[in-house]
C-alpha cells in the first residue's frame, strides 16, 4: 500500500536538512528529505511546493517530491 501524500509549502529552511512546511490545512510541521532527494542532492528552498508523507502521529513528515 502506498503512503498518502499531502501537498505543502516550504516556509523555512532549518539546519541539518530539516524544513518547516505549511500543510494545506494550515498546520505547520517539521519535515526531512527522503532518501532519493538526499542521495541526488536535490535542494529545497523556502517557497517550494512539495509532497509530504506524514508520520502516523502527524507531527512530522518526509518530503518525497519537489515540484
């Protein structure tokens, strides 16, 4: 089963490849880059639209797509 993805907007770039993102329902959470984005050195900047897979508790997420 594929994890559900939600669209988000990167609002702040934090140290250690962490990002503060704003979800569509106006929640702000901290996310990190997924393996392929890290492996290929894909950069995310403030203002980018990304797809995020949320953790089960919903407090953090993983950025899986930038575009």
